[in-house]
């Protein structure tokens, strides 16, 4: 007889808390000025960072 593996309960992904959709448009912090629309900044506690082109802005 073969035992089945126990499945651990997984926590849901928190990436969907970063976005919100209003009037058919995605809203988030800011778009990258170099890359244009569709590429969003990553929000850190002291900076905004674009992972696509490595552009960075320091928060005040």
C-alpha cells in the first residue's frame, strides 16, 4: 500500500494587494519614466526602483 503525501496549507500570494483596478485601469504607485507605461516601480522604504532598466529614485 502506498501512502499519500500530506499537503501543507499554503498562504495566498500577497502580490494582488499591490494592485487595484478602477474604471478598467490598473492603479499602482508609479510608472518608470524611462520604460514608459506598464513597467511599475518597486516600492522600498527609502527608494523607488525599476527592475527593468535599474532606474532609482530616492524617497524624501
